[in-house]
């Protein structure tokens, strides 16, 4: 795959078309890209390795560019196995290449590979000259692992951003960047908004012409758009006006109520009503929408004196990703002993900046005329919130 970076920086990454679950949990209908780059200079440097699934293709890509010449360095910005699964094979082929990594990565590296190659440890702010190119290293702890190190190539103003600014999908996937980048951010990086903010501040005065993430397309135009989105996301601010309606229904009555509510909200002119049947939806999509909009209305059934598990799973994910600063409303269904709202509230009360809209609405099995009136009133409250 011929992807233009610059005359002296070559793309040597791989597309995995057969992967169905990234990190064994995120659905990737369009596969996944494992990005790697080669800087050609007096001393050539390979930027990032690849997943073990792609060892053969990745090594072939390096050889295609270098022929019989060996690279001087392999720079490891992040040790997660999708970026280090091929390191042992690389070191076997290029025993003279030095591995460059941060001090925190060096302390952990033995957990991921056993090699005889020399390891060069770099610290935050240090530089490595390749000849006409100079790599400047910036520590980016918890974006999204503690050992992450970003690299800025000073002569061509290229930021090798590790997992930041990445997205799901192979590089030849024709789709909007923001949709899959948003799902990727909130589910993989999203818990660490404070650390992302710290990183953005470090980069504020750095002239950047191109961003090369470890996943997803190379970004070279309108970089302010991507930086602004990351700034919004990492401050836990809503990105779009509207309401997310999340419903977990067992026999369909709760779903009917949620659909009725959504109709009322649309009739009032709500800018956007995003709607998800939680048991049928990719949970990562639900997490994405909960963060995208300022308001969420949770509809859920009671189950075993608690909460229907698909909704509880969603709330667990939101808790773990530090969902916050949102307005929410709760609707529960219970035929004889409603319990869903209590459990939902227990989760939400532990999150920061959660504001409730209206009172809990309780449906007893099927939607009544009284419930319709309550939902219509709640729609007006949510629309005006």
C-alpha cells in the first residue's frame, strides 16, 4: 500500500482486514491499521512495530524500503502488544539495530519481549539525531498507558503521536474520521482526559505539519479540526447538541415507551435524538453517544431485584470511562417491584457533575395513558434543559 508521508519518511505499516475485535472487545467491521514508519537518513529509524498477526508483512515492508541495509533504530513509543508483537522477529532479523524507548517503557519491556539488542533509554525532552532529522521525545503518561512517549521530528514537523489521534479501521476504509475516532477515543483513551489536556498544553507551541498516529489515517490537513475535537473530548464537554436515548428492554414494553418519548422529543424540535437499543448495540457506540451529547435518558427494566444486565454493563463502562458533567433522566419498568432506577442512580450518583432532569418515571409492565402524559412532560423538561 503506497501512502505518501514525505520524501524521506516512508509508510511501512499494515492493514489487518481479518480482525473482528480490537483488544478482544471493540467491534471493528473495517479491520484495523497498525501504523509504522521509516525515517531514511544517515541512520535510519523505524517508528513503531506491529501486531504479531502482521509480522511477515511488516518485515517485508521494511525490506522493500531498505533492501539489504539494516535500520539503525527501532523507536518504541508504546509497548501494548499490538505495537510490540513483532519486536522479537525484528531483532532476530536486525540484531544490530538499537531499540529506543522511554525510561518507563524500558522498565516494563521485558514483560513484552526478550531480545539481545541494545536498548537506548530516552527521557522527556531529550533528542536523538539521525543526521538531517532530529527526534524530540515527549513523555505522554496515561495517554493511554504510563510508558507512552511521543516523538516529534523537528526538520519536517511531523508528530508521531502514539495512540492519540487514532481511529478504528484500515487505512483504505472510506469513512468519516470523527465517527470512528470518537468511538476509539472515549473507549480507549477517554478515561484520561486530564492527561490528554496536559499533553495538548505541551504541544501548544509546537509547529506541526503532520500527525502520524499508530492507528488510523495520517493527518496532514486542517489539523486544527482534530486538535479542537481532542480538546473538547478531553475536557468532557459535549460535542453536539441533542439527547441520547438508551433503552434496555426485555419484552418490548420499555422499548415502546422509549420510542414514544423519542417521538415527543423530536416533535418539540430537539436538535438530535440519538437512539440505541442497548442489548443490540455495540456498547462502545453507546459510550460514544453518551459522551457526545449533553443529555441522556436511560430506560431500563428491573431484573432479579436489580437492573437488566445490558444497562448495568453500559453504566459500568460509563463509570470506568469517568462519565461526567451531563444531564440525565431515568425511566424504569417493573411489573411488581421496580428496582431499575435505584441501581441506575447508585451508579450515576458516584459520577461527577451529574444533574437529574425531572422525577423517575415508573412503568408497570405496559405503557399506560398516565405514563404517556408523564413521558410527554419529561420530553418538554429534557428539551428545555
